[in-house]
């Protein structure tokens, strides 16, 4: 029994030492997950009423994703979605729009995500802010293997951004 426990410990340690899942991606070619956790509206672009917010994601090698939600100040949109891509194909671009009609839509901002190895696995907050609007987007890049392990173990968002944002 004792020997078996030692063996398990050795195997677990071996896994973490041998696997890129325990550390940073071993090469830019690793499949990674972009996880969008939430979007926070601090101030709307529209003068009256809610913004018609559209999150646009250009994922390398994939078709563009568009997600929509009306948002007012102090609203938090829990997006909670993951997108997988090969880091060799470039970096995802995150765009945020306020849709207007009949006026042209307002581009609130756009950002490349951190490439793997720069802020890898840590939560990142993008801020799109002018004197007329203010938004924040929380995202995270992880190795796909890390994503799978965390997902299986049920503590995927243990280290998610501070919940004081989530009112
Ligand atoms: Ca507008
Ligand atoms: Ca609008």
C-alpha cells in the first residue's frame, strides 16, 4: 500500500516535470485556449440607454466569432467561452463594438491577445476607455492540455479575476 502511494507520487511528479501542461508552452506551435471570462461595462458609448455591445473575435485559422449583449453601466457580461487555435497561426484579435443604427457602428477598441509565454495562464484585463465610454474584458490564454486538466478537475476558474467586478 505504502509502495503504491510512493509510486503514484513519483508518477504524478514525473507527469508534471515531463508534460508541458505544467509549465509554459514548449513551442509556439502548441494548441492554446483563449478563454474570455467576462466583459464589464463601466460607462456606455451611447448617450441614452444601453449599448448594443458586440464582441468580435478573430481566432487564427477559424471563422470570426460575434457575440451580442445589451449593456448598461455596472453590468458584467459573463461570457465564459473558450476558443482553441494553433499559436503558429498568429494571435487572436479581440474587438468590441457598440452597434448603432442607422449611424455606423462604433468600434470601442481592438487588441491582440498576449502571445503564449507572455502572461501565459495569467488573467489579463483589456481596458477600452475614452472620455465617453469605459469597458474591461477579462481573458486568459492557456495551453490546451492545461485547459483540459483544469476542466476535468473542476477548478478551471479558481484563479479568475477578482469577483468584486461581478456585482
Ligand atoms: Ca453608439
Ligand atoms: Ca448603440
